[in-house]
């Protein structure tokens, strides 16, 4: 996840807009006012009031610079939320947010501004103990209970409800990582369930006693195969039930969501719901992530969610989605979506209009389910660069970048700090740094809002703006990145590669892009294979990237990419978790000392566990500097 040099597209951002503080501020501007009842904006309320069952009368569309189609199902009860878990750490880092008139927003004004633009729910994650033994934060917002309370109070004062996202981990929980909190790790399942129950009760009581309007809790985050360190579904459901039962006992008014991802895997959601039903987990909402560059079509999303409604009688929603308005980077840390990564064959353009189109399309996918499709959340719309890190020529300013790195470490405003290595050595410990989604925010790199922030409001009215032409997806053949490898996507029967070791084959079902991949399966332990390619390079600095997916790995499996230059080998390792959950492996600063240097570019799998499988795809060797 390190910085890859990307093409600049002529956008100039003024770094002077930011006020950067030498330390992390801790001030709070929460007013001691009575909490108003949550409601959507007055314009949205009027829109909902004009909707009838048979003879719908659409409200008059508003003038705008982006096109958003009116969606009559997005009424005052439909959840239009944002996850802004990182917000407090960004403000502590010196980031200043503005409204559409350019006014600087205080913390409470920021939440009021969200509500004025159609947001009626705020989501925030909670980690149990995201700190090392010396009190240094792991980053990613350092989202503990105290921060959730502060965010919840601002949201409540602005007339919004809070969705509390319990990860039940000390840092990121997702399909690849579901580690138990440090203090719970040695416990038995029953003891862990008791600890989880007590923690949930105490946390919810703290939030409620602080005046936070908790409308919903999420028990776990993207729990597709593991939860709180457990992988057996009976044990997973025991722990989920500990959280849901504790929530019910605390308040009958709080709705309960269980969160999964990868809706593109046909039938997987049905399997998860069946486990929950078999083991008697008490919950209200089956929640999904949906990122278009990973998770298939919106039609498929609707189909998968509708099946949950029809077969299991649950409400459904999307609790994470986002889209990039540019392929540019802002802070010097590599992004999830960038030139050469998650940008090929996509359904929407990378623009402000593209953001609005994506958010409207995903909302429609939920409302098309029917009345049981209850809402959507945009993920981290305010996770901006601490400072814009590029000069007017589009090159990385090392002084600004190093300043960002220092602030990320101190204030926790990057996706991970180096201190997280003790808890997550294989991911955060290697790739810690800044925001990987700053180009998917609804504010620009200087803290000024994009018009796509108004999408929720526009869904309740429609807009007077030209409807964009249908977007035609391309594979970005016009990219300025020149890939120096032959058959980097394994499209032509592995031509250009020398493969040695156990059997591999070109499998379209595992492809990240295109129709091919380098697939492997080890039918016994301690097997290995390599795939290499000889390339002659001119003098300069290079980077090498490859993507890896797979599953059923043990503790000994080694997945490596490498470049050998003379007696020097540059290498990095990756991990596998589940099908189509891609791990980006990147080697930077590969130095070629002179022209006509022969190098070996390679992939290897070693020390296998019997049954481990996976695929490599989209290898990129490119020159980054002369």
C-alpha cells in the first residue's frame, strides 16, 4: 500500500488552505443543548410528503451542476448515512473543512452541514483497545469508545442518529483480519462471549448516558469467515449472539445489524443467513458492503439482498460504499483506486458526477428490494490528506510528505501507524501510512465540499442538469503507466513466463481483470512453484506490483514477488484470505544502475499447507524515475 507514482491530471490544489498544528488538539465544541429528534432536511420532508402510492407526484427538481434522478423511495424514513470514523483524528491533525460558501466549519457545524445536505445517520467504528502498551495509537482514527461518544454527541445535536459499528477487535476487522482484542485472545469461546457481552453492555450504556441517540448497532464488521478470532460458525454465532443479546437487554429500541461482504459470490449471503438462523442469532438487519470495483453489479446486489428478505424475513441495507472522483492522490500514500489499480472496466467515470451516479445507483439497488431495503452509508467521505503532498509540477514534495507521516503517527489520521505492527504485523506493520481513500472523499484535497455531497438531498428532489451520456467502460489503455512485462495478466496461456514447480494453470474464474490469472493449488504440504520473466531495463528507478487472492493458507505458506538485479533481490510478501479478496503486493525503489541491465521478475509460493489455493494477476513493472 505504499505510494505509487501516478499521472497528474492538471489539477492544482493549494496547500495553504490547511492549518497544520504541531501537535494533536483535544478540544471539543459540543454544546450542552437538548438533543433534537432526528429528521431529514425540510426539503427532504416536503419531498416525502408529496409521494403517494399510486399517483406519485415528484417534487420540483432543483438546479444543480450534476445530474441525480429523483428516487421516490428515499423518504424521511430511508437511511442516508455516512461513516466518518476518521473525522476527529483529521481535525486533530489540523485539517480544516469548509461549507459551500468557503466558511470554516467547527466540529458541531460540520455535523450540522452534513444534516443540511441530506444525511440523517452517522456510522462510527469502535475498537476495544487500539493502543500499544505505551499508549501509542494504531491509527485509522484511533477509534475507541471515547471518540464514538464525541462523534455521537455531535451527530445527535445535529438531529441525526448513530450506528455503532463494533469491530470487537483492537484494529481493523475485515474478511482478511478478524483478530480478537489483545485481552480476549487467550480466552475460551464461552469466556470470550462473556467478555464481549459485558463490553457491549458497558459501551452502549456509556453512549446512552452521554445523550447519544443510538439508533442501530452493528455486531461485527464484514464477518464472512471469522469473527473475534474464531472460524467455526457455531463459535462465530455464539459470539454474535453475545453481542445481540446484550444489545437487546440494554435497549429494545436499538436495531441490530450483522455485516457481510462480497455479494458477487452467488449464494454466499444465503449461506451466512442460514448459519445465523440455524444457531438462533437474534438480529434485525442483514447489512452488506458494496464497492463497484470489487463486488459485481447492482442488479446482482439487489438479487442477493432480496433473497435475504424473501427467505429469512430480514431488513437489508448497504453500510459501506464509495467512489473516486479522481485517480489522483493527495497525501503521498497509495490509494485503493488509482491509475493501474481498480480503475479498469468500471461502470462509472471517475469524477464528481461519477460519485453521484454511483451513490444514486447503489441507493436504487437497495430501494429496488422493496420496503425492507432500508438505507445506505457512504464510507469515509471526509478522510482527506492532512496536507496536499504534491508540488505544482505534480511531483511528490518530500518535505510535505514526511510532515504528513509524522502527523499520521502522532494523531492516528492515516489508515495505520507503525505502532500497529505489534497487533497486525503482516499488513499494518508493513504498509502503515496515510489515507488510501482520499480521492473517494466528498470534499476535495483542500477541504472544500464537492457537489456530490448533496446527492442524498438531490435523490429526494431530482436535479435540473443535463443527463450524462451512458458511461462506456474501458480498460484504461490510455494510461501513462507503461508496463514492461509480457502477458502481465496471464491472458495467453502463460506465454512470456517460465513456470517451475507444482501445477499452475490459467483460470478465468479467479481473474482480477480480463479473462486469465496465474492460479495455483497445492494438493500436499511443502510444495513450491515459481513464475519468472527476464526483462532488460534502462537505468532508473522502478516499481513492481502484483495482486494475490486465495484461501486455506496455514502459518507456513509464503507468497512472494521479487525482482533480482545482479546480486540484489528486492522482494515483498502477501497473504490470502478468501476468493477475490485481492492483496496488493508492491515493491518500490528498485534501482537499475545502468542501461541494458538484465533483471529477473518473479512470483513464488513456498512451504505450502495442503489444500492452499490462490491466483496472481495484473503484474505491473514500470519505471517511476530516471
